[in-house]
C-alpha cells in the first residue's frame, strides 16, 4: 500500500472506489446505484468546469469569508515553553466551522443537478446548520437528520437550523447520535432520490461523498500554504499539523496540500475522541485499533463487536462521536503518513480551559481534542518546531456542556 | 442450479397457477426459539422463507424491520444461532427453501468463505445481501454458485437498462425486484399496474429467471400483483409480531394467520 505523489488523495482510489485496495468503496443498496452514479458523473464534470470553479471561489471568498486567519498563540506558547503553537482559525468561516465548505459545494451541485430538495445528517449540529444556511442562500428546501441525544446537547445549532427554515428530523433509533442520523438520512435518500440531493456531512459514506467533501475542505490547506510562505518566507522545516478526527473532513482539508511532503518535514497528527477517562467506550477507531468493517456504505476501521454489530460510542464532543472514520484516514494510517492518537473528554476540557485562559480563541470541544495533543507535546519540542492546530469550530454550540462541566461559559 | 429447491418452489406455484409466496422474518425475533417456531408454522403457507440475520445499522430497512432486528439483537441473537435455526428448520422441512438476508458487514466479519461453508452445511438455499450491489458482488456471487447457493440479485426502479441486462446475465435462479423507491415497509406509492409493467420488462429479457416483487406488499395490495412469479411480504409480518407482543398474544398463531390470509389472497 503506497501513496502516490502529485495526485490528490481523494483521487487515489481504484475503479471500485477503494483506497489502498481495501478502504472506501460503495456498499449501497441497488436503488442508490443510479443516483450515486449520476452524482459521480456530475461532480467529475463540474470540478473540471471553469465556471463552476469560479462560482465556488466566489462563494468561498464572499460568502464563507476565505481566507480564515493564521495566528501565533504567543501566550500559550510562552506558557508551555518548547514549540511555537499556531492556529488556523477556521471557526472564523461563516457559520463558525469548516462544515460550511462542504455544505456550500453540495448546495451548488444540487442546483446544478436541478434538484430542489437537499437533506443531510449532523452530529454536533454544525453540518446541519451550515447545510441549512447554504440551502437558504441558494433557495433549496432542506431537511436535517439529527440524533435525539444530539438535539438536546447542541441546542444553539438546532435553533440556528430552524431559523434558517430547515426541518430537523429527530432520530430515535439506536444510540440517538450521529451514527443513527446518518443511517436515517440514507434511508430517506433511498426513498426520495428522484428529486432530492443528499449531502453527507463528512469525508465518510460511499466513495463519491468522501471525494466531494475532501475536495471542498481542501480550501483550508490551500490557504494555509500561502499563509505559511507569507509568514516564514518559505515552508518551515519542522511543522506538525494537528487536527481532531471524527469523520475526518477538517483533518483532510487541513492536510491535503501537505501530504506529498516528507513526514520528517511536515508531520500529520490526527486526534480522535477517547471518551470519558473511566469509560470503556470511545470514538477512536484509528488510534484504538478497531477492525475494518462496513458502515454507511464504505469500508473503514469501525468500532464494532466480533459479530459486526456497530458499537456504541461515547464522547463529550458530538462532532467526533462516530464509530467509523473516513477511508482516506485509514489509508493515511496504514501508509504511516499520518499518526493518530486520542484525547479523553477530560483532556479536551482542560485544553479548552487553558486555551481560553491564555488566548482570545474559543475552540469548540472538537478542536479542543487537537489542542490537548498540542499542549501535551509542545514542551518537549524545540523552539523552531511549528505546531499548527486547526481550530475548526467555535464553542458557542457547546455553551450548555461547558457550563455544566466547567461551571462557566 | 436448475433443480434447486428455489426453482422447484416456483415451478410448483406456477403449476397451481399462482405466484409463490415468500415471507421474511428476522432470526431471533423475538427469541431464538420463537423465531424457529414461527418459521415452522408459517412454512405451511409460504413457498420460500427468507430469514434475516439482523444488523444494528440497517440502512435500507424501514421502521418495522428495524424494530424486529433491534429486538432480536437485544435478545442475544448471534450469527451462529441463525445457522442453527436454519439447520433445525431444515430437519423439520427439508423441501422448503430458506434464503438468508442481511448486510455485508456481518458476512465480512464472519469471513466470506467461512460464511458460505456454514450456509452450505446448514442447507441455506439462497442469499440476499442488501448492500453488496452488482458488479461489486460478482466474486462473492460466483463463490455462492460454486457451493450451490443462489445469490439473489436485486433490481430497483432506478436500475438503468444497461445495468439491468448485466445484472440479469449474472443472476442465478431468482431475481428480486424492488417495487418502488423506498426502504422496506413503506406505503406502496406506485400503482400496481406500473410495478407489473416494470416487472414485465425484466421478464422479457430472460423468461427463465424467477422474478419476485417485494417492498410495500400487504394483505391489501398482494392480490393486485398476482401476475408476478413470486411476492415477498416482510414488514407486514414483522409488524404483526410487534403487535402480538404488545397485546401479549401468541405470536406464532397470529403471524401464521397473517401468512394464511396472504396465501388465500393469491390462490
């Protein structure tokens, strides 16, 4: 299994859609074959179409607000000593998280395909909120599938979705979290694929959805590459790019431009959700060595039991609370290009406390997992090491959890 | 596989001038013992019995079958129990075909070859794997054929003509036509006339294949689809199990009555 150079990772799959011969694919019911095929053809056409690219770039700039800033966290760095800690503040994007890139692109594709309805899944509520925003912006009717447990714990994002005119469909089956929301959304699409477009909220699901999402979030690293050259005159010699990984859409977007670099030069570190310290449950299939399985139309490392039943997960962060992970991250793990680890709920909360104490930054619980790793390794590293954390979401949505766990927000 | 039990069942139904009746129940719903009893009892009125091996993330199933699947898993059903249910059933009625139906991850975790071997040993006649479509299923399907197990291809209203031809070419004795764009157990939103028209399109391409129609078929609608080679009823049966449990009634008797009625409607 080997990575190719000069080809975007999203395109390094075989004719059946597998990365490294075993991750990804399209394990879908017959009914979805045609709509998936149509979408694949359309996307293939659009990404080569100059007008479409122009449109995308226009909305990325004027609607999403690209580029998001790249800042040094001076106080945090000097407090910890060791490496310099920087942040790519993706949470500045319209709506407050990276999910807006994928949502905007899906809305544009939906329009191009002449469909009037768009549906999507959401965990933390950001994917749903952004899809509802994009739907409103482009005049589409929108339905969001969300686990009942997540609706309760991410209320601010639900309020936003409703304000944008989207219908939230609560999902009561299974664990009532993201995994069930994705299943229910796919079921809805099976029944309505003739007039409805589906947006999968991360780099997961059947092959084409991994590709569209990765293609959209890649904007993050395109910006970062320019910003790095501007800040340091050239790409520094020792960089570590740290990103939280749930499905893995922000991590892929943060890394895509840097995958061809040597890992001694630019190390890629993915941080999964380790769950509560004392719990056996987690949402860390990569770093806790889950077996390969098929979930939501793709093969990836999946938290599951020996029979193949998908396991319950547990994490303080609804956005990372998912038993599977993107096939492209499985590929990056097996080729050893990226290193994956996890942070517990407690570590993420502590990281949140520390970052907000020293910096004018308010990272949500998802990137707080990435900050936990940065805080852990920074003191041991040299001053010329540049740690960059993708602060991919804003903590407004976590208001209730943070109040409950830290006594304040 | 000309003399397969599945083929024979269709021939028998054809002789009686009626479509074959296929039932779907979930193994282990609501217990291992009960699901075997139900299977034994309904086999008097059904021509082919489909038995689901339940998965907890079923992306193509509607509410009724999901409920049955979750109930069975909660009550501890394991893949090996499913095989033992089939073995026991086959000792009771070796002439009745059994088709196992489920999602690919369960087979993948069990190991494809081991799974097929186990199917053969417990005398499973056919397999339906919901999320392993054509052409991805080619290798697995040919492994099944080598072991005299029917791999059943699915066709849906969205299947293109080109795909249709390829799928039929690679199919075995039976083809499953999904009546409409829906998960299992949805309300029939397409007229039976249109469904039969689509069905005939498939039949025209190869008359020797037995084509069954499933999804959304109930006591009310089954008669209108009588022209088909076979008709599958699943959700309506699972619903009856749920209802009987709620009312604390005998699931075996109630479900058998439903199947008996279905059988009467297509005579």
